[in-house]
């Protein structure tokens, strides 16, 4: 647990000043942060930095993602839709090339690309002439309806072009992507960097995952960037042979593990913090269970009467243990942080956990600019 948490950036101070340097350090450590439309508490990509740094200005992340010379990130498919470090762009070009060849892409979108190639070419030409454009800005984008999350034909075309690396995200209007050509968005030095072959790309991505995870099973290393099993298996074996990954065994694990050669083994992990369901620490639910004995499922899409812990539940990290889980909501209109429920994990110290949680909820409310905290019945009991 300590190795994994140290690699992921947990355990440091969370009440000091946070500037571009601290944000860049954590983004370098993780390599990517996941984007998701869920905003019950805060947008998914904002929370991992809060979990590690404490209250910070989200504009620092926006600047790193979308602001000209300050840009350190680009949007693409990593673990899922992610903001990814620019230095990883060359290693992900194999995925763009596969998409252009109709591989590794959703079946419906692949069929659309095959059937509407001329239309997609026209959309790309319109972005070239008029960009940056959102789907709604296209001259013949069509209406949103039906499957594909209600996507219009224009949105489908832009998403195929995005997957193929022929357009990228310049900015977002609210949560809506605005697309443009990579050469008008990304630094020239990034685009000019050599493209590694597929095998080297897989090694780069597995090695980056291993640094971010510290200690992991093969499936954890593979799923960090959603690599194909055979590709990841070869990359892991080659990194073991090169001495970058060290095969180890972990008591209680039924699968082999790999330790990154530079992973720290701290004597203790201090501090506390809430962790997003979309945090890299929680991406692989079986890994969280192996590390912490913590079985977690996000229950947003579970009918209310079948939810075990709540709608939007965040684990609470205390030291090197996941000590509780909280169902939270930011009531922005009412200026309240609403705590629907708190569930303490077995084996935790209730008094110490409650005290740490009180501090954390105050910190979270302050970060979200919420005046009040609405606690569940019996919180003080």
C-alpha cells in the first residue's frame, strides 16, 4: 500500500500554496487524468489534483490543458477520454494509426467511417478552412438523435477524426469539445518528435503506468492505457528483461506483481483525503481490492433502491488505508456540501476517522466555495 500510494502522489502536504509547478509535478507523475461528464461534486479531472495537493485553483489545470504556451496536456484516449501529458503523444500515435485503419475503435463509429468517408473528408476540410469548430458549428452537421449518445452525423465525423489524430481539442465550451487541426493546437516540437514503432510505444506506456502505480499486476499495467493483452504482455516481459520492472510477490495476491525499479518504499504514509471514483488509484477495482481489501463499485447507474452506499460515493484515504466512503453532492444553488451518508470501513478507528473526515469536509467545502456542510443524521453520535 505504501509503495502504491507514494507512487500515486499521496501522503504529501495538502494545505500549502499550489502553483503551476506543483500541478505539473502531479500531472507528470500520473501521466493522464480522466475526463468525465459527471459533475455531482466537481468535474472528474479536477479532483485527482485536489486529492493530492488540497485546495487549488482549477484554472491551473485548465491552463495546462488548453492555454497556448502553457499547454502541457492534450485530450485523447488513454485510460478512457483523458488529459494526457504531451510527451506521450508520440507513443499514442499507434492508436491513431490503428483507428485510421479501422482497428481499436467502436464498431458503430468504424462502420460510420467506412460508409461516410466522403462526408468525414468534408468535415475535416471545413475544420481546416473555418476551425476551431464544435459539432454544432458545422455547416451540415445534422441533428442529434438516436444512438451514440444522441450524436449527430457531424459529431460522429469529428469524433472519428479525433480518434484518428486528424483533429484534436483546442478548448471546451462548458463540457463541449471544440476541435481544430493538431498543427494549430499542439506545440511544433511535439508534432515533430519521432514516432516510435508499436512495440516501443507499448513499452513507453507500460513503463509510464508502472511509475504511476509503483507496484502492480500485469492487468493493472495494461489497463492504465487500455493496451491489448498481447501487446502489454510482450512489453512487460521486455521491461523485466531490461531491469525496469522487477517481478515480486505480494502476500495475499493471487497474481504475479511487478515493482518499478525506482519505486519508493516509504516507512509511512501520512495525511488523508477523499479520492474520486475516476482517480487512477481506483481505475482498476480489483487492484483496489487487492491493495486495501476495499470492494468498490460506482452506483450512479444502479437503481436507487439497489444502491448499497449511495449515488456518488468517494473513498476516504486515511494514512495507508481506505477508511470510509462518503456519498457527496455539491449543492451549488444552496451553497452547501451535502453529505448524504458516511460508511466507515471495518477495522478503522471510528473517533480518529471521524475527526479526519471533519477536517477533510471543511477543506473540500472551502475548495468548492460552498458555505455550509449538511451532515447526515447521527454524524455526531
